[in-house]
C-alpha cells in the first residue's frame, strides 16, 4: 500500500496563470509559500520558506481563477507529481508540482468600515426610536395528539412515563424494555 497525499496552508506568491485548452479545459498554476519559524541555539528566530508549484484543473481551476490572487492564504489538498521536460537548449529539466484535489481560500472577508460621522448618525437614529418591548409572551397552544387526550396520571395510551419495574418507559404502544433515550431515533 502507498499514499501520496499533501496538505498545505500558505500564501500565494504570484497571481495565478490561467491557460485554456481544447474543449473548455482550464489549467491554473501558481506558486504557494509555506513558512516554518523556529528559534536556534543562539536564541535567534529563524524563518524558512518552501515554495510549491500548485496546479489545478477544470472546475477547480475555474473557481481559482475567480478567487485566488497574490497574497491570498490558501488551504490545498493534493498529491505530489514530478515531471520532466526538455528546455530550449536541449537540457532535461525536472519539476515537482502539487496536483490539487481540493482547495479553500482562507482570506477573511473585509468588513464594511463606518466612519465617525456615519456612526454618530446611526447612534442618533437608534436613540430616536422607542426601545423594544421587554415583555415576555406566553407560548401558544400546546401540542395535542390527534386523539386529543393526554393522560399524565396513569400510564397507557397517549402518555409517557417511567414504569416502576425499571425495565424502561411506557409509551402509547406499551412498554419498551431495554432502551434508553440514546437508542431512540429522534
């Protein structure tokens, strides 16, 4: 058995490169930086950065085209793929890529900002209105079964109670033994 699985969380180094092929196939590539920070023996904080070539195809590429940009923080799940090619000088070159199966942009959405004048206007508008009622309303009509009778005094039809034997509960179809609340389907 073998496993080829990669999980990365990092920042996009450049805007994605988008390529369109025959039959509407889309490919998106971008570099992703992952960083690790540690303190060495001399007490210095050291940050090492690894760069990964991310490749997305088809539907994932279409989503990435719209959502990924330079600086975005991205969560990527995929597999490592190494390929070779011959450059224009005739040299063999090797490249290692992460072929993404899934990704998620982790950037927080920008919350709308309110300037001080807008905040004061909003505050004045709120104070002009009457405060909401703090009155507690009674609940509506309680639930009643179709037959209309609930008898809490004696176990039997239309009631739910514990029986004295400790074997279970009595429901409208008779005692249920050996079950507890966790076994019920609701």
